[in-house]
C-alpha cells in the first residue's frame, strides 16, 4: 500500500547543495538529535512505511489501519500530527511524541512530514513510521499578501491536514489532529468517548475555536462537510487569491486572501450552525485596512462588519450547555465534571468546544489532558516554557509505557469510565427530580397563600354539605365508554358492562 522508492540515497546532511541542512543556527540539543541520523549509513534501497506517500492508492487508509487503536466502544482511534524539516520543529515534535509515549499512545500516531527527505532524517530517532504526501505544496503557489508576508512550512500543511482528516473520518476513524507544540498528560480519548452528543470536538479560543487541536469521529454528513469545507477554503485562497474579488465586494488588489486554517475553520463553524455559508470573519475582514494591507478600506465602516457581528450573535444564541465526567479527576484532584458548549448543526449533531480539562491553553496544569503552547511564541519561548513545566525532553524514549499497552487494562479502564458516567447521570437525574419536587411544593404554597379565606357562614355551609355527602350512599359511576350518564357511547346490548377484547 506504500510507495516504494528504489535506488534513493538520503540527502547529504553535512555538505552543501539544495538538500543540505544549515546547522549553524541549531541548538546543541537539536544538533545532538540530528547527529544520530547522520551517523547511520546511507541505504541505497530503502523500502516500507518510512517512504509512505499517502497519495498512493489506498495508502492513507492502510496506514490508518496499521496504527489505529480499537476502543471497547468500537471507535478506531488515531492521532494525526505534522512536522517541518528544520531542527527546531523536529525537536519540538520529538518532545511531544515522548509525552505521548508515557501514555502508551505513541504507536497510534500518524506523523506527516513535509517530504520523504525529512522522513529519512527522522529514521534514527522515531519509534514508528513517518509519512509524507506528494500532493503537498513545495513552493508558494500564488501571490497574495498572506503568502507574501507569512509563507513558511506551516502553510504547506494547512490544506493537507484538514483534507486527510476528512478522508480518515469518512473512512471510519476517530481522528485527533494536534499540533506538535503540545504536552500530553492524560489520554484524551477517555473523555472524548463520553462526549457522544457531538462528533466534532475542537479546542476553544478567542473568537470561537483553535485549529491546533481538533477531534472528529464518524457522525453526521454536516460534520464531515465542515471538515471538507475548511480544506476547500484553504486550497481555494492559496491557489486562487483573485477569487476574493468575487467574494468580497469592496476588495481591491493586491488581495490579502487569508488562508490561515484557524480563521477559516471559525467561519466554517458559523456557516454550519447558521446553515448559511459565510466568508465575513475569515476573508472579508482581512480585506479591510490592517497592518499588512494599509490600502484597504476601513472594515468597521463596511456593512459586512455589522453583518458579521449579527451572525456571531445568532450563532451564540443557539449554543447548548453540556457536561462530561473527567476520568482522571481523582488522580489529579480536579473537578469530577467538566462543562462545555455545543453548537448544533444539521443531522442532530453538534460542534463541541472542548472543556479546559480536555484541550487547554497555557498556563499549564497537570489536570489537563493536552496543553497547547500556542501562547509561547517562537522556539526559544516554547523551550523555556517546557523547561519550567519540567517537560522538555526531546531525546527521551518514544517507546510506549507498557502499562498502557495491555488491551485488557484499556477495556477495563473504558468500562470504569462508562460506569462513572452512568453513576453521575443517575445522581444528576435524582437531583433534577428533587429540584422539580421542591419547585412544585413552593408553587403550591404560593397558590395557597394567595387563596382568599372563606367567610364564617360560608365555611359552615361548606362543612354541612360535606357531611351530607359523607352520609349519602355510595354510587358507582359508569365507566367511560359504557352506557349511562358518563357521556360514553352505549353498547349494543344496552348494558353498562365494558367488553374486553
């Protein structure tokens, strides 16, 4: 299922030329990591998963089948990550993989590199296969303000990550796509399995969501279409920035043509919730005047700006609140229940904005399953933050912790999680019933308090009639549907007996 490359030598690391890596700016730690790879002899005929082009027919799903974990509830769970070829990116990626190994999740990671050469460099330090895609961009595809100012290896991944994620979900996999600047403290799938009211669970951020940590499992067609929508928007605006003139009436060249996957994801969420495709937050807003587009018109004065605010208000009005058991709460002393927001989409499905105990920004807490270091800007800041957390170990072991590999223990853990969720739901239902009972009692007491008292004479007459009623002989009222004065239809026999059929 994988592409086999014959007679291929790895790139020259120490020498010059196009394939060489400049080591002058590498830190000593990253240099040590690459020294391992450079010490290996060149292999003229390298085959297998290390050269797996995911564009080869059937390769993507075959790779997923070899890596996914089958959960007790039937989910085929997979982690999807991507890395660049520079030493800083590789060291941060390895550090994240080391934290995954402590949870027994390293073997379930599909790692996508920016080329087969990067996979060759990584072959000495990875505990698992490395994949690449021949569809990935190799150079800047068009001229836009976005690509002119910000083009780097990240833009090469924006489309391919979301497209492959959609294809994997369509193929039946529950995929957790995460950036490599993440620290993993608990198995997030334990909580994700309990959040069955949404097939998309995304990290919350300013605005709506963060594209750095996104979970999707097979669900409604609307959820799958949302993932496809993000991939399509990235591809459209990267390759055809001139299309902005057809989308935004006031846009003028040169077009900003924002192709950042996070802002595009947020507009796709708004579109799915309101069932009306919009480009206002991710495309139109950036065609207004800003630091990089000083010639654009004032965004606040455009009618699209007001329409965007109204769309966001309409979306948030539809939000629902849910909560989920935190399976690791007992081990770290955090709250046993985590609340989150659901944004409904078609098909009875929803987009969930993950609670902090599941996907979290800085500051770091041991009670969060995944901490994303997006607030630490730059490699040096990320390393300093990781050192402060005592989580910087890019040369650590990537061998999965044996305690987490035992499938029997995993099933028992999942059963315990489900039992805890059921117990909490039972207790919550009892509390809801008690609350309803108290409300009914309070309402009855209020009604009684507002009922006017009877005059003395009327009270005596009422007691007299009640006494006469008690002394009168008992009479049986005919059943409904029988003959007599009960208002029912008479039977053919004319009697009052009800026939049982």
